[in-house]
């Protein structure tokens, strides 16, 4: 296999990918290039990666195709279990208690940042419905964002195959929140109406995104460089209320996070709270 040092041809496209979406393709992942772009290269008759990189620098449509092909959108309902259990049994009841004497005691804002095809925000919506029997009287919004238009389109549709449904949902949840349509299972409107979906590139500033009580940003930063990962978690801290909660993926901790967050363990889940005072 070629190494990055050996091939300026490859360095060009690796740079373009990182500039477009932050995803790092290092030496160990170069096989991904052929796997993800081989077909595109043949269809568009690009003779090498240098040509793909050159064209991508000026062609927005090609940029979008590169993002769609390089992003890994693997996800499932209630991924890893413990973050959702910690929310339902401990952390959301605590937030609700803490808000009870404020001006907006029934307002909650959650963010599924890098939501992929929607399983994560729908799992959050189910968690809230199971916790709050009068949820429809609450002012709740879950923002679900992702760079991939394909992922956001599926998430908005809320229609899943038998295989996708079999990953993480209990039969009771399936019956309560989904209905069968042909070969797919479609999310009921009472879940979908709790979520706002948007395309967003997390390398760009979080303009007009709002402030959140709970942020899930899981299994995205693992693909980023150290610098981009650190910057991402710092910028997310700016979008969180004082006692807000951040959940990240198991291998995504960056030592620098300790400047902006304190770490806590609840129900076997690790959670980060933004510090009020930091240097
Ligand atoms: C592996 S999925 C994680 C889905 C979900 N959070 C989970 O943990 O199951 C990673 C997602 O990050 C999205 N992504 C990659 N780069 C991004 C960027 N720069 N901005 C926003 N989303 C991005 C991908 O499109 C993909 O859907």
C-alpha cells in the first residue's frame, strides 16, 4: 500500500476531505479511498486522485458527493445503552427538578449532533416520552444535525428496514412508536414532531444553533484530528446551559476537555458538564 509520504497524488484528496468535513484519512485508512471513490472515479473518468482533488476544489456538487461517500453513518437505536439509561433514571429527573422553580420549568432542549439516519434523536424522543407521561404539555425540542444530506433525508422520513429496527429497539417500543408501511417501519408523528432536522457542517461556526440542556455528540470526533476534536468540544461547551450535559463516544475523550468540562459517571455512562470558569 502507498504511504502518504510516497504519494502527492493521495495527499491532495486527503487534504480536500479534511477541509470539507474534518475527517482524517491516515495511512491506515487509505484503503477507504478505493472503496469509497473507485466507482465515482470510473464514472467521471478521473484518471487519478490528483484530478479528483483538483476538480473537487471548485465543484460544489462533487464536494457533496465526496462528503456523502467518505462519511461513516453507522448507527443504531439506543447505541451503548448506558447514556440513555443515565438520562432516563437520573440525569433528566435532576434537570427537571432543577428547572421547577425557573420561569420555563417545562422547557428542554436536546441536540443530537451528528445524528446520522436518525436513530439517536428518535431514541432521545422515546426516552423523553417514557419519562414524561404528559410530554405533550412540555416545550421540548430535539435538534438533529448532520453534514450528510442522505442521512438527514432518511432521518426526516423516519422509515427503517427490519434490520435497522432489530438493532436496539424493544418489541414494546416498536409497537408503541412505529407503524408498518410495506416493508418498512415508520416512526409515529408524535415522535417525529419533537425533532427538528437540519444539515450542518460541524467544522463551521455554530451560528443560531441555540443553547442546550443535553448534547449527544457521539462517534463523530473520533474521525477528526486532535486540533479539530479539541475545537469541536470547546465550541459545543459554548452552546450548553450552565448545568448542561454532554455525551461523547467511548474513545473520543481529548485531554484538553478537562479545561472546559468536568467529568461524571452515572449509571455506567460518562458525562461532561461545562465549567463555569475556565482559563
Ligand atoms: C458514525 S455516525 C454517528 C451517528 C450517531 N451519533 C451515533 O453515535 O450512532 C457519524 C456521523 O457524523 C457525520 N459527520 C461527519 N462529519 C461531519 C461534519 N463535519 N459535520 C457534521 N456531521 C458530520 C456523518 O455524516 C455521520 O452521520
